[in-house]
C-alpha cells in the first residue's frame, strides 16, 4: 500500500479523508487483505510519549489516522498538512447507515457488562444497513495474555468477520491486537473503545457542532467525570514535551521558508570499496516527492540484493512527509534482502529529529513493503 504519511510525535500518520479511508477499507476487505487501523487522539499521543514500545506498536499499524479536532489542529500547527479527522465512531456509524445489498460483518469485543451485546442488537436493527453484527463478547478483565486464550480467539474467528472492533482500553487493546493479529482472521482490526458505548446507547456522542468546535472532550467529561484525570495527565504530558521544543519548532518553520526547493533525490553512487552497496546523497531540502522517490529506490535495489547507505551530510531540512517515510523504514524494513544504513546526520537534522520524536537507528534493514 502506497501510504501518504507525515511524521507526528514519532508516528507515521496517514493523510486520509473519511471518505478515502472508507473506500480503502472496503477495497482491502474485498481483496482479503488484513488491515490494522489505529485512530489516534491526544490520549494516544500522550501514551506514545510515555512508552516507546506503545509507539512502535502503533507504527506497526497498516493505517494510522487522526481522531479528534485538537490533534488535527496541533498537527497543522506543526506543519503537517493533514486533510481532516477520521473519527473511528463516525467511520463505523457511516458504514452502518449506508444502504447496501451485502453488508460488512462486524464482531464486537470488549466493553463493560453487556455493552457489546447491546451494540450488536442496535446494529442489527438497521435493516439493509451497511453493517451486520455477527458476534459480541465481553472477555472480562485480565492481562493481555489472559485475554488471548484459544477460546476467545476461536469465538472471533468462528464468525469470520470483515471488521473486528476491540474495546479493551487504548493501550491494552492495541497490545492485544499486536499480540494476536496473525491469529485473527478478521480483515479489518481496530481498537475503537468508545464506539461500542455509542453503538449501545450507554454513552451519547456529542452533537455535531460540539464535535466540529473541538470540544468533544468536554462533552465526554460531562458524561463521564472519571475521564477528567486522564485528560489532565495527557495534557500535562503533551505540554512537557512541546514547551522545551518551541524554539526548535520556530527555527524549523523559518528554515522551511528559507531553503528553496532542491535537486531530485537521485544522487546515487557506488560504494568505492563495496560494489554491492550504493550511496544515496539527498539534497539540502527534502520534501514529500523525495519520500516517494526513496520508496521506489529501496524497492528497486532490495530486489537486486544491494545494500543502501543514505548519507545526509548535505541535508539541513526535511518536511514531515520525508520524516514519516523514515519512520516506516525503521518499522517496516526489518529483514533481508538488503540493509539500509543512515549516516552523517547534520546538527540541524538531529534537531529536527528530536522535534519530530524520531528515534534514528544507525542501521535498519529493508524488505519489500
């Protein structure tokens, strides 16, 4: 899948609209391709800042979209030209309300008490709707390991759902998906915790004007006061990360306007001591178009078993799209046939890497994406 990604707090986030996300999921369901979807909000960002393992797992998703106006505005402020939010609850609701001859099947896993069963009943009241619930299960409380028994997995797999909607808490649910994704036969797997509550009617979603104003979090607190402490901790985590980086961010924004567009990425030479290694010399300014070129170069040379060294000694600026591609490099290219080495980062690029929360490994491996 050719992904249009931008780096946001160390995450490779897809620049998708709600419509394009629905179309992509339908296409991958028809093709039988498994897709792990993550819809991230401020809480997810805060958790990735507090836990590198969680960040790496989110980056292992096949599709990562922004859920929530505050995060969208923050992304745009940081220079990521994200199109719009793709709230998981809206995504499921719109799929449900579509009039189709053959609905997508969905399994609901998690929620408190009988919430999943109530959601299942409400979904199936939509005759000729776009979704048909084929199962609901509350596995109870426990560790990720305790909730990954053969009995639970078989309960899901026996229904062969197109969509598996998980609601076990953002962190636990994401860890659960990562642990079991290879054993699950659902085509789309996503943790959309509050969505089950909305579908069941146990929690009412904010009116559209509240959603569009970016105050849905306040509406949630009014309905569920226990969320206040979580939201306060998330805001504190985000501020502790952002405030020390404000001078670097201002410098980055100035630099983005100062450096003119540069040459193409195709500045390639053979390594003098190793004919099986090529050296790639990116220009001073790296943009989205260079990110696409980089993916094509890697795909080509990985097929020839050549190693690749990316030498950044000339580079002083890279936009969010290029950083997003480097995130995918570190996560997705993890085996033969060709190694990728990242070398000679300038001081400016190291500063930008810290701004984007990009953990730059000195070497990673490449495989066909």
